[in-house]
C-alpha cells in the first residue's frame, strides 16, 4: 500500500466509478477484463486506467488483464470500505429525509445512527425506525456514540454552525449538502454535494456547444 | 462572447461557485472586489481566477478589481440563466420527492412542470401543487410542453430507458441522479449527481491523509 501516498484528488474522484463498474462486472459474472475493454465500458482511456491503477500497486498482468473481483476488493480497500461507518444526518428537510430513507448506503456499510433537526414539528417523527432528535442533543450524542461521518442537510445559513459542532465533537468526515463551502481544520475531510452548482453546470453545457472535455 | 468557445470542463465546473460567491457579495452590498480578495474567499488562486474569467472577456480592471454585480450578471449569462427552464422530474421516490420539493431552484428560473412515476400508489399524489402523473404519459407530455430538462430520479436499472424516452422526445438536458452513466447522443448534455460515488470519495479521503489537492 506504499504507492497509495500522494495520489491526486483527480484519481480519488475516479475511484468510485471504477468500483461501481467492477461491481457491475462481478454481478454479470465477468472474471477478468483488459484495460482496453474496461476503457470501452467506463469511458476513460486505457492508458489512463493503467496509470490510475498503477498508483495503488501492480494489479494488471500483461496479456491477462485485471482480475475483476480482486481489483474490486483492492479498490474497496483504498476507498475505506473495509469497515462500517457510523453516520448521523443533521437537518431533516427534503434532502435530509431523502438521504435518511436511502437504504442503498447501508448495503455499502454506512449505518445511519441518528437524525437531528431544530424544528419541533419534526422532532419525534420516525424515518424508517430512526426517531428525529432535537439538535440540542447533537454534541453529546456524537461523543457518546463515536460518530465518524456527519451528513449536513441544513440550510446554508446554519451549515457552518452545525459543522463546527460536528468537528468539535470529533467527527472527521463531513458530507455536505448545504450550498456553502465549510471552513474545517486540516484533519477533517469534507465532500460537497452542491446541487445548485450541478444544475448550473448543466445549463452552462446546454448553452455552449463548444466545450472541451477534460 | 467570442472568447466563450472552447473552454474546458474544468473551468465550467468552477463557474457556478463564482456565481454563488458573487451573489453572496451582492447580498452583502460589496460593489467591487480584487482577484486577490476573491481568491481568499473562494479558495482558488488569484491567478487562476484571472485566467478563468479571462476566458469570457475582459472583466477586471487593473487597480480597480471586478465590478461584482456586472461579473455576477456576465457569469449568469454564461451559465445560461438569461431565461427560465421547463423541467420534469421522472421518479418520485426519495430523491425525486426531495428535488420536487426544493423551491430554491425555482428562484433561479427552473420551473418544475410535472412529475412522473410508474408506481400506482404514487400516481395522483401532489407534491406542492404538482400531481404525480403516470409515466405512460411522459413522451407526449414532453413533446407537447417543450420540456428542456429532464431530472432522472429512477433506480439504476430503468434510468437508461427513461433517458431514451427523454432524448427521443426532444429533451436536451438531463440531470441524472441514478447511479449509472447514461448513453446519450452528442447534442444532449448530461450532468450527474452520483451520491454513492460522492460518499465513497469521502471515505477514501478519510482513509488517506496524504492526498494531493488538485
């Protein structure tokens, strides 16, 4: 795993896609695949694929290609899917409820431990079997339950405040759906899902026929 | 606008963030800003900012900086926000309902015209004041109402089928929440929100302290 160090964000961002495609190949009982075949499926060039996967060790074999399940496993390891994660959702509005209801994540090892909101009308309601708790209990809950990932689904103007509580209580990973960029210390990682930015990217593409692809 | 041609996807992806920050500055009554100040707020380098904005024309003035509202307007134009867009949501599950309920998009000019689902239990239910329609009516609805953007919120295994209907019925922009990569013709644009990929990016970051930032 020594080669894992100093990989670029660009490579990191491509790994989940590899993982998804390899999982699909496994479902279809494909045992091995060449970088050329993988390239045709996934849309990266074969040389890009070889280069990406080389960052993490010597997976491929000349003339044989990649062992699909082995590569899937290894990428799963790099993605940190060797253990389950304890998560909480903060903000039980539209997006918070959708994420809380989305059982797909649990299958990959993400366990939703609790949901928090500030709205008295929502507190006490259950999403699946998880009761929405008063946000006042958030700091203690985080510490007592060793929560690793906080999912921020509150409005923009309270996102940083919620983030600060998460960070102060030892949460190291933040999945942020609020349309703001959070200020966090170096040892905390954040991944943003900025829906409005994504939608504006689409309209930009719609209004310009001459975009160079990356 | 001649300079708009041949801009890279990397620049396009940064534009919504500029737009968001400039909108915030306008709210705070900031009239002008230097690339250095903007850099401190937005987190791109000042030279990156000058380079990005240069792609679209000569916005900044030496010693004066950028006129905030002018730049906000210009970027809005480039993002295609000069007119409203007619959209439909296909798939009224968790994510589809969340997106349908999210009124923030309407403020930017995205009007949700209709919601479609295949599930008889959902058909007829209203989200805000919009009734969920039977997906059988989708092709005709799209053509009769000149829908420009289709928002795909169906499960992975039916996403391509829905995409094909959208494309065949003249939809040119697809905002895809299904965890698959869609096959589309060149004149159709797709923007993906792959939630699982995003979550796996976070765990990858959590498990590796030595990521090089882009």
